């Protein structure tokens, strides 16, 4: 038994637990087996309408249990106008230290998905500090201007750094001596439900003309909406299915054609039914700063569902999967790739599925978290040999 076994985890995340089910939820739900995991979300604001009170009400926690994970939201009853900048950090620090005291959390593992919460952890004595860098957040639209500085501070404090792909690894390895690439994994058995003939399609997809070309994931500035529109215009008989929530872009920016269907956010449990409705899966990502370092989880999810995949040339798709994913650079290549996928022979399909199985066998979330934890134990042992655990912090 290592010093980390059973140690509580405080996870500080820029993503909400009930958002699209992805890396933080997969990792934390597994680490919560046999330990307490506190998943700290970014603040939620109350009704800030009307005249502000002379003394704004202080933020408080809203908490709930999601499986084995304890989800905590900092709730600002009067909005956050009175708690900007350092006051926001101080308010979150107070809440976190109160949580540690109330829950009798001793020397937790601090696990960061966002560097923005680093100053609020000052004073929390940590047994290990983990930075799981799943995206280059500073490149995303509306990123806080202080994010790069706080990430540099976190890289100085962290004991170990994980990255969501190899592109990010190549950048971060020069900033920290203990960086490890962990491209996102997959619950293959979940998405393999799409291969079950008895699984019903979502009613909203029944009757849509075939072929159906589908995407599932967040719809934001990372998607090439112009490409999507061009494909829809070039092949009006095709149905383009877009499954996922729209954020950080206006609804008016979305291409609107009779053969493009938007289904909005769907429960994780229902995604196999949607992907079963796809004849071909697509990843029409734009090539911009926001996509430069992404490693799309959906690549493996599409593979587990057994569907052909067409993608724009995202580095962390091309390098590991370019032999089995159709890589395209424009609408014309996209259309031709889909047509080739639809014309696949049984022998070609068998070879593709065999390659999928080989990839998926090495990509389960259980195996990824197990390898992460082994590296964490090694880092904890090295830290213990150097000095006593220190408090997290930095600005």
C-alpha cells in the first residue's frame, strides 16, 4: 500500500460535471473507487438583477453526489461583480479551506484541470500536485488573460504533469521534468452498443435520408462551420447530423440548410444510439489556435461504434490513426472520402475493424487511470524522499 492509497482528491476543473462526459469525469469516477473525490467546479452565479446590496452576500457551496464523486459548486448569490480579481481568488480560497476543515481532509492530492484556481489552493497542504493538461486552454475563445501566467506557476508547483495528447506533450515537456502523454481513452463497451442490431435509433433520427454523416461533441469555435456548410451544399441528399451543445459561438453562426440537423446536448447514455444512426462519422475541425493541440476523444468512440471516420488533419488524429481515418483538407476531399467510406468492400471493412480493435485494446480508461496512478505513486515517493509535503499556491 502506497502513501497515496485512500488519499482524498480535490479536483479543480474548468468543466462542469454534468457537461459533456469526457476526460475529467472518466478519470475522477475511477479514482473515486476507494477514496473521496471532491470535484470543484467554476463559480455559479445567482440573480444579479436589481440594486446590489451594500454588503454582498458571501459565496457558499452547492454540493451533490454524482456516483462516488462529490461535486461542489461555488455559488455567488449576488453575481460576481463584487468578487472580481483577487477578491474572487480570496473567496474561493475561503470556501476551499472551509471545505477541507469541515470534511477533515488531510494532505489531499490536488488535481488541476484549470490553472485558474491555483491561487485559491494556497494554504492547502498537499501530498501530491497533479496537472492534467487536457487542452491548451489559453488558445480557446474568451480565455482569461491571466491564464498563461497561472499555468506557468502551476507547472512550477506540480509534482507530475499529464497531457491530453502528444502535441501538448511536446510543448509541456520543456516546462516540467516529469511530463507524460496520455491521449484520452474510451469506454469501448459503451459505444460498442451501436453494433447491436436490437438497439433502437433515437426517434428524432428515424426517417432522415441516408447516407447520414454524423458528429457528436461540443459545437464551438473549433469546428469548421464553413466546411460543414460546403459539404451540405455539395451533397443535398445527404443528412448531416450534429449532436452536442453549442457554446462560445452565436446560433446565427451555425450553417442552416435543410439537410443539416442539430440535436443539442444528449445524455452520455444515449450517444451509442445516435452514433448507430451515422453511416459515417466526421470530425470537421477547423485548423486554428484552438485546435492546434487537441486530441479528440470522439475518435476512439467512433471506432468502438465500428463506423468509418472522416477528419480534417488534426495532428493527434493524423499521427496515430492516419492509416485508418480518412484525412481531408477541404470540402471536395471530404465528399470524396465519405463516398469512399460508403463504397467500402467487406474485406476493407474487416481490415478497418481489426485495426480498430487493436487500437481500442490499448485505450481503455481503466488502463489509462491505472498507468497514471502508478506514475503518481512514483512521483509521491520521489517527493517524500526530497522533503515533507508542501502547500500548493502561486499566482
